[in-house]
C-alpha cells in the first residue's frame, strides 16, 4: 500500500476538479481525500497500490476538460485514510 500526497498546480479550482478526482479515485479504488488549498492548488491524499496510484496520477495530470494542469508534485506520506475517498 502506497500513501502519496499530490499537490496539483494550474487552473484547478472552480472547474470541477475535486469532483472529477473523487469520481475517478472511487472508480480506481484508492482511499483518501481531495481539497482546495488557499494558495490556489489542489491537495490530494491517496492510499492504494502502485498500479492504482499510477492511474490516479494520470487522472490528476489530465484533469477535467476546463482545467489546465501545469504540474503535479508527489510526496510519500504516512497518511492513514478512512475507507472512502472524499472531498473536504
């Protein structure tokens, strides 16, 4: 089980990005959360297998049609998720 904190930069607030991530994360089967940050980025904490994390990263890099993702930072973490994937 990998636990990764993603920070997504670009036009990612006010474009349905969190709902897009939640929908995809639940389909992929990762657990965690996604939230807007005050600096204009989106933070995503996710726990899942290496394959699930790779699928989630691809979704984060793509984003919904009206978003514009410039960069996705990744950092391993000890985060312990609940049994779901939520928007906070």
